[in-house]
């Protein structure tokens, strides 16, 4: 009878490890199919060559010397026993790796998911202000969620965030809810959560919270009454300084306060004021035709700064500059300039409403033209795609008529 090869000893394994050529395999013996494989780099590992469901497979049993000869034989015997019982060790290991990955994904916190989501999605916002607001509102109002696993956030966690501000800061609260919903949807897509989104409105939070549109009506900014507009404009022109000029320019162009305070000389082209996209609310360039009086203001204003209406240090005017000027006009007026509905003193932003009232109640200009003048999006996305122009030629006449109305010229 041929001699049966003796199983390798621990000393034999150490000799192979230290002196055998690289890229070789050595039958170990003791368990059929168990080999010690020496790689190109010289490292050694145990491999079990066997049949699994009728197919020749190789199963790793660990590396030497971290796994000893005795341990390798013991593990190889257990694997062969499992195979005889109908278990596929390779499939079992693959499933274990996937499960470990899944469990690791479920460990992600809402704060981690938020950072990853924002890193991708914030690039979609053209206006840097919107990018900043997204993160600020979440950090401010959803701070209690940041350290929670996104997989474990539930209805009660959402209610703790939303209930305190739902009735008092409804618009903000609804934005926060929508932003949380988007982040959790992203987390679900990436395997960080398996349960339904607890921030969804339809069929869920709508059953626990009041509908935002029914809580209270949007508050409008107090506006000048048309019957008082000329008197107010006359009082404004009696005042001296940068703030009154900025407020007058605001009235003539019906631009937003922030757009006025940030207006730069580089944005003026002849009789046009072109506000770039990064300074408008809707992120689109806004062209404003200037009336003769608006041009006159520019021609008589010193160019001491990049800003048209700078503060004393040649920087941008403060948020309160125009509002303070308007309050002083009202304080010294013979008859207070109050909003018709609320009875509150008119504010700079209300000049836009006064202009809108003038267009609809006194002139024959279409309301659509007034909306364009105010920098609002008009019509659906499809309609806007086909309407390339901004009615600039027609708006020149309208803005001159508005200037004449404020100055009481017919």
C-alpha cells in the first residue's frame, strides 16, 4: 500500500512561513482540502478547498500566525460539517457582511444625515442666503434631533420640535418640517432607516397638527394709502441725507429694502438698474427702468463708495436705516401715514403694496406688468419659459407715471 502523507506539524508550518517560496500552496493534512497558501508578498493564510452544492469552492479560514494550525483544522472541520448539513458558508458570510453594513448604516444620526444631504443638495440653491437659512433653521429648531439615530426618530420626536412653534411661527415651522422630511427621505434611500418617514404631512402629521393655511392669514406690511402718497413723498423730499435719498429711490423703483441698501454703482447702466441674481429674492436678474427723478438722484449723489447709498463709513446702510427714516417722517407729519386696514404706520416694504394699488385702482396698466416691476415670478414655469422678455419698454412709461403720481404731476 502506498504510504499516506503525514499531516504537517506546527514546526513544518513555521518553516513554510519563514523559508518556503512565495506564491506556493502546501497541503496541511489532518482535514481533507485544507492548505496553507503563501502569497506573492510572503504572507500566509489558510484555505479550505471543497465542494459546496456540487461546485468547487475555496473558503478562507484565516491568516497565519494569527490563526494557529490547530485552530485552522478545527475551523475547517466545522465548515465541512456545515456543508454536509446543507449550509453554504460563503453565502452565510456574504449575508453577515451585508447585515453588518446595514446595522452600521442604521447607526447614523440625523445630524450626520443632514450634513451629507446638505453637502449635495445645497449646491442646487443659487442664492447663498437660502443655503445659509436651510442649515440655520435646522440647527435652531431641530437641534433635539441632531444626536438621535435617524433610524429611531419617531412621531413624538417630531412633535417636540414642531408643536412649540406651529401656532406662533407657522411658516417657519412648516419649512422646518419639510426640510426634516427631505433629509429623512434621503436617509431612507441610503439605507439609514427602514421605517416610514415620521415627518411626512399627508396621512400623518396632518392628523396631529392644524393645516398651516388655516391657522392665520399672512400679515401684510403696513402700506401708504394712495390718497396720502403725494403728501408723504413731499415730506420725504424735505429731509436731507443718504437715508432719505435711499428711501426715495426705494419708492421710485419699488425695490426691496435690502436691494436698495446693497445697490452698487456697477449695477447702473444708463437709465437701467440691473440687480444681479444673487441679490434678488427669486434668484433671477431684475431690470428696473429708472424714471427721470431716479436718474436725478443718482446724478446728484457722490460716488464715495461702491454702494450708491453708503453709511458714514462707506459701507452698506443698516437694516434700520430706511425704516427709521420713515418713522421720523410719520412722527413729524400733520396727519399720520397709516395703513388703511391695520391702522399701523406705513413701512418701506409697504411702498410696494401702494404701487400695486396704484396700478390696479388708478391706471390701466395690466397687473401682470406690475408683478414684473415688483420682481415677482409671473405665470407658470412653462409660461415663463415662453415669455422671454420683461416688458421693459412698457415699464419705462409706467415707472415714469408712478414717479409723477408720487410727485403729484399729471
